[in-house]
C-alpha cells in the first residue's frame, strides 16, 4: 500500500509511539488538510500532543472500540499492537484494510537495497556493526527500523544500502521484498503478543519467505533455524562449512583467516553477530579495508553489556536491552558468574524460565535479586531448581531497592549486573529509561562510563 492510496481513504493510526508518530508526520506532510484519527491505549506524549492540529487531528485514548474503528477504511497499525488481538481480528473480518509504517516504507522505496536483520537476540548489535563496517568501507548506508530512527523519518538521499532491523512485531503482517534477509537465531520470546511459540517462530521466519527471490542468510549453529530452513536450497549459512565460523574470542573465515574479537564485542554471542555480518559482506562482495582496525573502532551499543562505571571497587554493568532468558545467559557467559549480583525481571510475557534455571546450576551468580512483574515467578522457578547463590536469592519491589540491596551484597571487585531478561513496561518508558535509572541509582557520575 502506498501513501497515495490513503489520500482519499478514512484513515486511523493505531498507536502513537515512534512509528505512529512517523506515519502521522508523513501523512500530514503529504496531505496537509487531511483529517486524521489517532487511537492510543495510553496518553500521547506531550511533545507530539502539542504538534497535533486540533482542526484535523482527532485523538482518542483508551481501549480500542471495534464499533468506532469500523467506520474507517484503513488502519495503520503500530508495531507494538498485535494483529492477533481479538479487536483487530474482528476489524479484519469486517473488511477493513491494515498497513504499517514498515509496509508503507517498503512500498514507497521498491528500488532500495536493503539488508534486513532479525532474530531473537543480537539483531541490534548486528545491525549497528554492519552499518559501522559499511562506513569504514566507504559505503553510504542508513541504519533504521527497530533500531535508531523509524524508516519513514529517514531522508532517502544518496544511500547505497539500508540496514534495517525488523522485529517479529514488524514482520507479522509485513508485505515487502527485502534484498538480503539475515536471521541470527530463533528461541522463545513475545509469546503473549503472538499467541504462542509457533506463531512467533512463523512470524520471524516470514523474513526468509519475503526474501525468497533474493538472498537469505542464516545461522546454521542455531538448531531451530537449521531445522526450519533445512529444505530451502537457496539459504546461505554462516557457522557452516565454507563460511565464517564463530569462536569464543574471534571468527574464522573459509580461507582460514582469523579475526580477533574487539573489546566492544565481548562473548561468543557477539562472535555470532560478527560472523553473520562478514558472511553478508562476502555474499555482496563488500570488502572492509583494515578490518581489525575498523572493528576496534566499534563502540558497541548503549545498554548492551555496557560498563557504566565503578564505585567503591564494584563495577556496574548495564544490560537493560536484555529481554529474554537467553540474553541473560549470554551476559553471564561473557562476564562470568563469580562476584556477580544479578538484577533480574520485568514485564511477564509468559516465558519459561526453567531452562535458564538449569543453566545456573553450573554458574550461579554471587546473588540474584528479582524485580516485578515476573520477579516472583522467576524467584519460585529458581527455588524449585535448587539455585542457592552464596549471598542469597532475593525479591524486591523496584529497581531503586534492587540497586541498594545489591550494593550491600557485592563483594570487593564484584559486579552489579542489570540484565532483566524481560521488557521494561510498565515501570519504565523503555529499556533506555530503565538503563538510565539504573545508572542514577548506582550513583555513577555522568561521563565516567566506558563501553565494554
């Protein structure tokens, strides 16, 4: 669907987060006098509320009402609103058309060369790393999608490659033709939003289906991806023969060349990300001069295993972007478990923590402190598994109390690690806000942190 298709249609925007705002800006720019309706389930940010035109923009806050929404022709769904919700299913059955910010961008830019990245874990780091290495290779690119700015807010300009991070939320009903589809891994996440693990997997794998006529690259060492994509002859694999292979401290190419991990990409999981990017570049024929020097200049992502500082001989590490048990495991594999106080928990999405609990038997942190909403659930799961940290298993009501308690439990030269394994809602605006609050509660002075 193109923007021109919306010119004479009755249009409602569902959700007014980053994507909803980008859609509104584009519609208002293209059709200055077009009436628009906005439906949100929470209050609109003050900044965007001030920009709305009271003559043309009608804003509704509260639960979605099927009868009210049924009077529109097209609903523009923001990524966070599940198309599997009962209200949206009913509206689709009534014949309403749906589109999204991502779909509109792809429709408006059919000739754009795109590298689309998805996976349960690591997609933000991989996208940022790909963009950085393209910069080092002198290739103009734009980093957008689920990371950075919404695609609709980006100026097209003279862009050789678009690096687009796509979440399962964005992929669920996307109509697009990616140039390159990169799938990193596939485990359990967003079960509540998708209505089950099978649907989550199907929505992630839709990226490979959309790119069936182009280039599909996937991780052969991920058992779910290897099984799901086994019958696709056109898949190019990494962590496979004649491709880049991830090790603990570096990656090895098909020719035997070895590239060591830079300080900003600690842990084997980051070597998976590096192997993925280098496989894409090999497939596209892109060479990065002085690769190891280019990698050493990569600073990593804020809130992803970021050493924010040290206080009274205790390090504070912000991994607020961690939203799955799998990502918490990766953090502990990277940092180790000795002397670590782990702050764990957030919004409950119905994920199973039993496997994570079993993994802790061999690497139990010094202490674990759980946070709402799913803190009690995780606490009980760890208790049942017999996890007994030397400094105890604790429950608290908020992040401020968690940091204060962690400070009393941390040994000399210990580490307080915020790796929640769950989304930040409803206690924080987003994972960035949660990470910034962690830094504030830690008492780390502005500017003292260094990326790690």
